[in-house]
C-alpha cells in the first residue's frame, strides 16, 4: 500500500541513478516523493562499469570537459546543456561523497577525454556502488515512499507531477550490453500521453563487448592501457578515440580482441572473474570482442529542468533527450547526466503542475531485435531502414523514420548511402505524436 505523504506528491517512475537522485532532490527540498518502480535494487545503473566524468583534477576545468563533450557530439550537442552538465559535475561528485560513496584513489582517462577526469568506485563497479548508496538513502528518507508496480499508462499517475527515469531502449537490438527490460517503455508512455520524442536514430554501440554474449568490457580497461588487436595480432586503432570511431574500426575487421595482459588486472576483480567464468584467461590471451548496442542518446525531449512538452511530466537520465550528448556520448557522461538532470528534474517537479492524462495503456514490447541489428545497426542504408517501417515494434518504426530522415553520417549514426556529414542536418529530429519528424535547432 502507498504510504500517505505530504502533498504535493512527485511520482518518479524508475529506480536507477536518475530516479533515485530525483527522489532525494525532491525530498530534500521539502516535498513529498513517491518512487514507483519494478524494483529499487536493480536497474541498468547497477551494471554501469564506467565512471563519472568531472573536472575535479588540479589541471582540469569544466570548460575543458565541455570542449571534449562538444567534440564527441559532432556538432549536435545542445551547448547550454553541456555547459550546465560540466559546470555542475564537481558539485555532484561532492554530493555523492557526502552521501557516503567511496571513490577509488586517482582519476582515469577514457575515450574522447583530453584529461584524466573520470572517477571510479570499486574499479568497474561504479554504477553499482553509487546505486547502493542512493538506495540506502532513499530507504531511510522520511519523505520517500516506495511502491513496486508496473506502470503501463500515465493515466495511472494523473494528479501528480511525474518524473520518468525509466532508462533507454538499447535492448531492442539483438546484440546489446543492456538488460532485457531496457526497451523504451518510458518513451512509449510519454508519447502516448502526448510528449515529443527526439533523436531516436542516435544509439551508441559500445566497441568492446564480449563476442560470445555481449558482456560489457569497460572503457576503463582501454583507459588503463588495454589494446585492440586484429586477427593478425596487430594493433589497429586508437583505443581512446570516440566510441563510434572505435566501434566501426572493429566492425571493419574479420575479428578483434582486447589485450588485457599489460594492465593492472587486479584493479578490476569482478570483470576478471566474469571472464574467467566464461572460460578466458585474461592474463594469457586477448579476449574476443565486437560492438553491441549500448546507450540510447534519443529519448523524451526535455528542457534543462526535465520538463517535457506535456505539463506535469518530466524525464531524466537515459530515457530523456536534453541534447547534451549530441551525436555521440562522451565516455562516463551518462552517470553524470543522471546525477545532474535527475536532481534538476526532481526539484522542478515539486513546483510544477500536476499531470493530467487519459492515455491508453501502451502495448507490450514487440521483438524487433534481429531486424534492428540487421537494418539499423552500426552501418545503415535506406533499404534496410525502409524494411523497418513494417516492424511490429512502434519504437523500432520511430527509430527507422528518424534514421531515414537523417540523410547523412554523424557520430553514432552511419549511413553507407550518405557517408558524410550534412551541415544542414546539424539539428535534432523531433517526433510529435502522429506527425512526421521535424528538424529543430536547440540552443
């Protein structure tokens, strides 16, 4: 049963780092918060191996972090969102420390970063360590109630301001690093209630997933010096180039492997144990890898406080699209995004109007994995994307429509029939319910 809380209630759907952060922010501001999720101690955040990027080093500055984020985003980043993200990053790290997160000593450097600015906790267990602390603080907070309930229509939550923090949709692809539930239900909930979606064609493929099963081999390993080798055992790329570049370099070869023999493997005990259970000896042999769908850049279109185009509805984290990542997310900016924009959405929702919705329930997720992998994978073309317009998955159809409209190659979106960037398309494709995608420039 729901615990009676002081009004107004902010209903937060999702219990990853973005949702937990939003809950604590709203509760700490004096409002009442209700967290609704299928579970509070399991989410995509718990599996996040990367760290949190923040300019906290003595030779670093938020402006440098912003410059790296903009460069990775290939002309598509919303500059105001990038400035906010990077300026707030050191304070959000400070918040976590005060809440009890114990970070590892030193700063790591990952792909696309010009400085060592990535903080880790427990080696490659950063997401889990952060989520554990946030869950503990949510459980003990007197102004946070917790319910376990599936939400299949936002009409269930009418009368409250609502923050969606439901994660992304990369599990729609057959080969993925994501848990099975990351299929974009939050986007469909928002769209059914009238909210606009944006940048759905922009899905990042992580370069180094275990070839057998898609298990993620963290970018932290390449940051520590692991190298990528081709079928002849030769190094073939800059391991710390932006992820889209590295992923396509791997895909262009018959096979690729990640050589961990020259790094301090004991810094990543859980990763090494997983590899050994899979039958590999990382101390003796390179590990076979290939790209997998990893992170959804697109999502519910929001402003910098999480507001969607529907009054009373907010979104934060991977299910949202602020434009901060542009066309290619910079490594370790995703957990940071959850912290920065989750907090802002939670606070903004306290003073926002209640959601009024009579949306119908969304359909169950249709399987489109093989088709999406084949026709909207690392390399795309019009023929494959057109086939996807007949997909049983409504989100797969929207992805295809966005990818067809983006007649260029930019960041994670690569079309072999349009292999170069088009300056006219340095903008965001936005989907209003029932309408064709329109191009918008966000400042």
